[in-house]
């Protein structure tokens, strides 16, 4: 059809059918918590140039919102009279790439979350706020009339402008703005030249990897040992298609070296690698290793970036200006121009699961992305999650092993130390204290692990048994000495340390138990002048503090390190030969069904810090239950056998990974409202299940409502309803139904649901 006739026809059709139904509707995702998309009429200009992924400004109640166009449809359930028209089209090209939009639709669907807010989590704010998409450009300045012998519009006394003109005359191809600045030419001078027509500014695109010099490596790779070489070869064989690899390798077995060499091959093939690292693992140490190896630019994405920085990193990844994207959880949403490989380091790590708002698992989303892009993904860990071990056993994942330490390091020996009836000082038994002395005398370092910061976990009255509790949570206040105060680790409530009991008013308050500060105090008094280096969240405030502490450790002089989780991951301390775990028993008696799995992972990871250099390592686990079969299995047969034992247990009890879980959580100010809401919801779900034949042991089972393990937090009462099923489909059907009831059921239900805060957690990791 000729371009002249088309508008004419349009006008005729408009004229004839002006009052009839429109033929197209726009589905728009908006930043609201509601789990649905919203239909709008297309703008007056029509739909010809509209693509999913562009931003639209739309009326929403009394407000205007910026949303993302999801789809153009021929149908709507909304009565015509209620439909509003899109007010403004903000982009010509989609700002969200097609695959990321598709990914977000899946994520919103799977986690039962608002698509608009999913896009909000996945994409940088700057992108969505209606700011124009920033170009990755740099400014090149050059003379407007390169052949001129002298400037014609610059006054003789404008010395700076004349100098700048002369400079540009010497560089007829132009100079980049940063270079001009370092040569002393100010922006002011440049814009004066521009105004007078003497110089012009060209916006040049930054180079992409296409146009970059072809050197990929800064330094040569290590020669792989046979095990590593086998693993690399196995993965490269499937380099062009989707496959999940579970790379189980003990700490120090050279997993990182395997990643580096896989990435090298990916880069050589002209593709990008996305590397996810746990929250604590993303240290300058790790980054340094990547930067030393690779000459290609790397984008780093973590929660410490501001939105603009995240936005720039995102752009660099889409524009193929970086070859490697390395980051924590949220980096999983980074678009890739040329996806080639995804790596999840320490895949079992809890920080991959977001614990509020969109409760996603970055590991699981990464697997979806690998499938979507048809590329391999490597899940690496010394202590893989039971879910992943199960997937490897059932051949959904390919299981690869690294069983020996790379280089000269030997695996440490592990001993369970019976502390029943022993007198502990700050949590340390006499036998352990002796061991510490022995290692220090040999000029080595010792690491003491305790998962509790502060001075002591409880302040107790010796007269009446009163304990200092948080007024807003179901939790004791932790005593801190540096500086002295009581602190709630769940809501951040703080107060000064009382002298007298809050109940009987006598002055007989005692700290009970030991945290890192108290152990530090004790060790100082016992091992003076050996330095004690405490590493926990309190001692590492300030950007460079942790690095300072690490460099103290790396000096290699005899020292005792005392620390929490922060010491358990990724770090390499060659002089540490003794590792002590003070309190393994709390993991043995956890109420969470994942308690033992976590204990096994922690013990193995912490033990992995010992003897990473040339010296042999020794690990001591203090316990009141040295005969515990699980602990013994872990110590004598290793994590893999331990994991298999736990899996057999889970299967008997139909717990994940042999079933799937969804958790409705409710928080309320008025204690009984949460219970009432969940009771009613449970009743409705039961009827629904019965009606659809989805009840019974093979269908969906409901547990609750029950108060959460921590019943009150930050003065909110917390209730839970657990939904479980041996297969995913009925679980999600039941959850979809339940959400419909909460968002659009009876008036009474909607009203009650609005009084509380409720959320759904799919594949919950933490039942707290
Ligand atoms: P992991 O990531 O499994 O803990 P790393 O890759 O960090 O293991 O390797 C542990 C140590 O062994 C590092 O110091 C590393 O440089 C060294 N290493 C790894 N692979 C080799 C190899 N093939 N030859 C020599 N040293 C190696
Ligand atoms: Zn509190
Ligand atoms: Zn008292």
C-alpha cells in the first residue's frame, strides 16, 4: 500500500467506526504491588512504532505513572468506558532488552510478584524514571576550520581561548575532553570556542569489544592439573548449548582457576561471561585475581553501587563494552549482548536468596537465563546445597569433581573435641587453649570461629533470672562493650547497659555466653603480646577497615583471628594452621530443617581455611556431642557422604528437595488479625483443593497458621501458612488461587488483607 493512501484509509476507518471498539490494547506493567498488568488504549498516534520494552506514561487514578509496555493485544476484560489512553510514549527503542523482559515475566510469574515491581528490582532506577537513555559517549573537540591560519573570532586578550585554539591546531584529528582537561583547558574555554564557531564537539561512541585490540589475557594461565583439565574439557565440550554443571571441589582445589580458564575460552569465542559471587565473597582480593588475569574490561555490580553506577554497568554489558560481568545477587539481571557462560561461585550461599520484597533465588534465575540463552552454567561449591546434589544425582545436572588441593596444600585433619563437663573460658576449653599455644609457638596463625558478634548474647539477673529483652522483638539483647550498650540484632534497637535488674532491682546482672568481643578480651589477657585480630560486622565498619585487617593477617606473623561468617568464605590465609569452631552444637539442634545442612557447610568451609599454604592444617570442633552420627559422618567421610545421608532423611520426611514449598507470611500490629486472615485463607484453599481433587498426600498439604519462629519482630506480630507439594504445578495453582482471594476475593477478605502486611515466599530458605 502506498504511503500516501495509508493515512487516508486510516482516517476513513476512524471516521466510520469512531464509536466502535478499538482493535488494539496495550498491556502495561506499572510500579504497584498488584500482581497484574494494566490495559490501556494506544496513543492517538497508533501502535505502529510501539515495541514491548518501551516506557509509557499513563494515568493511574489521580497520578501519572511510568510503566513498561509488555504486549499489544486484541482483547481486554476491562469495559471500554473504564479504559484510559496512554499519555506519552517515552522511547522509540525498547529500553529493556527482549530477553530480560521475558525473564522478568517469568520471575514475576514464578515468585507470584508484581511484574512492575519485578522490573523495578531487575533494572536500574535511572532507566525507568523517564530519564533519557545515556549514551556511552565521549566528547572529541576539534577545530571547525582546520585550514584557517588563525582564529577569526577570538579577541587578542582572550589568552586561554587562543591557547586552546593553538592546541587544537596541533591536533587536527581532535582531542578528547579528559585529555584537554589534563592539558589545562577548561570546559568554559571550550564552550566559548564553540559559541564563537571556532571549535566543535563530536560525541564519539566508546569502543566496543569488536573494535578492541585482541589481547584477552594480562598474564598466562596456570598449567591445570589433570583433574582441572578434565573438568574444563567436559564443560567446553558443551560450550554452545544449555547444560548445568555442578562443580564440587574442596576448598583450595582450584575451582577459581577453572572459572578463569573457562572465561578465557568464552572471551576468545567473542562472548561474555556473567559471574555471580556471594555477598561476602566479592572482595578486592577476588576482583584483583580477575583483573590480573584479563586484559578485557570487567563490569562489577554489587549492592554498594549507586543507581547511576549500576546503570552504567548495565549499559556496558548491553553494548558489549565489557567481556566479564562479576557481581552479587542482583547482577543476575544484567543483560548481555553476547551471552556465553554463567558461573555461580559458592552456589549454596544464602546470600543468593533475597529475603524481602521480591524473594528470588539468583542461582535459580541464573539457570533460567542459561536455558534461555542456550549456554552452559557452572555451579561451583565445596559444599553444594542439597537441592543441587539431588539434581546431580537425578542427572539433571552434570556432576564434576575436584578432589585434591591444587598446588602443594594438603587437606587438614579434623577432630571432634568433647567439651562435656569441661570448664570453658570465654567458650574455649583447656585442651583448645593448649593447641593454640602449640601453633603460635611454631610461628603460625590460629583462626577461631564463632557465629556471634558482640560481647555476650544475654544479660541475666543472678537473683531472679530476669533477662534483658528487646521491647520490640522476641529476642534477647546482645551485650556490646565497644562501645558499651545493649543491641537487638534483629531490629537495631539500642540502649545503655542497666546496672540494676529490670525486675528485682538488685545489682546482680551477669553476661552469659560469649561473642567475638569477649573472646577477643580473653585471648588478649591470655596470649599477650600476640596480636588478636577480630573480624566481624562491628570491627570492619568503614570502607578500608577489612582490607587493613586482612593485610595485618597477610604479614604472616603469629596472630589469632577471631571472627564470624566473614572469615568463613573465600579468603586465603596461608599461615593459618589451626582452625577452631567453638559452637557447633547450636546447628545440631536448629528448629529449621536446613539447620544440619548449614552446619555441615559451615564446618567444611571454615575448615577449608586451614593449611591453605605449604603447612599442614588442623581443625578442632568443640562439641558436647562427639558421638553424634551426623557430625562423625561429616568429619570422617566428608561433605558428600554427609549430604547423601541428609538427603535420605529428607526423602523420608518429604522435605525439599523431595517436595516444594511456598510460605505465606503475615505481619500485623494486632496479633489476632494475622491468625484470623490465615485461618480464613486456609479454609478457602482447602475447599479449592478439595473441589479440584488436589488434596491428599500427592497433592497439596497445608501447615498452619503458626506463629513464626520469631513471633514478634520490630513490634510486628508474625504468622505463617506453609504450603507444600511433591510437584510444583499444584503448589503454584493453590498459591495463585490464594493470592486472588487476598487481592480480589470477598470484601471482608480484601479488607482484612489490607490491614496487615502479607507476602509469599516461593522456595523459602529461611523460616524465621
Ligand atoms: P578454590 O577456588 O577451589 O578455593 P583456587 O582456584 O583459589 O581454589 O586455588 C587455590 C590455590 O591453588 C590458589 O592459590 C591457586 O593459585 C592455586 N592453584 C589453582 N590451580 C592451580 C594449578 N593448576 N597449579 C598451581 N596452582 C594452582
Ligand atoms: Zn528488636
Ligand atoms: Zn532480678
